[in-house]
C-alpha cells in the first residue's frame, strides 16, 4: 500500500515536470515554419490591438526587447496564455499551447 502511494506521488511529480517544461521551453525556437504560422495567428488575433507587425498601436510595441512583463520565452508564454491586468486578454483556451508557442516564436522574429 505504501509502495503504491509512493508510486502515485512520483508519477504526479513526473507529470507536472513534463507539463511545466512544455511551458518554459519554446519547442519552435527559430523554426521558420512556426514563424510563418505565428505571423498568421498574430494577424488574426493580435494586430487589432498591437498594430501591424506588432509595432504598437493603442497597445504596447512588441518589437522592443525590454518588455514590461519580462522577455524570456516563458514570460511571453505566460503573458499571452493568462493575459495581463492592463487589458491584455487571455488566449489559453482560444489558441492553446501549440499556437501560443508559434506566436511567441513570431514575436522573437520581429524584435529589434
Ligand atoms: C484587446 C486588445 C489586445 C489584443 C487583441 C491583444 N493584446 Fe496583447 N496587450 C494588450 C494590452 C492593453 C497590453 C498591456 C497590458 C498591461 O500593460 O498590463 C498587452 C500586452 C501584451 C504583451 C506584454 C508586453 C510587455 O511589454 O510585457 C504581449 C507579449 C502581448 N500583449 C502579446 C499579444 C499577443 C501575442 C496577442 C494575440 C494572441 C495579443 N497580445 C492580443 C492588448 C491586447
């Protein structure tokens, strides 16, 4: 019984590690195809606020490197996935992990 319990705990920790690893490391880093797809996703969902090419309109300029909420891949993922209080919507349910990473990859490609 105790062994089974330990096994379940180990398995749970293991699964959490996999899930969090997925959201801290960009699986598409530098991938040209992902940049293209990310650009399409950006056009459809983000451009209305962030302007063409993410250059900022009524909302923050995403081409600058020092972002308010941090500039690591995982910071960008968290911002897009969960949203931010100043009016940035959350996209975790509408886009999902895979497409969010593609948009992160696109943002990396437009930074100056
Ligand atoms: C309804 C308008 C709106 C849409 C649509 C929108 N955003 Fe935002 N976004 C904002 C606002 C407003 C902020 C600033 C939030 C703050 O400062 O708290 C922001 C902030 C951000 C930031 C953080 C910038 C920083 O300096 O830290 C990123 C990254 C971002 N948005 C990416 C995206 C992406 C990618 C999409 C499309 C999937 C998107 N946004 C769609 C309004 C929008």
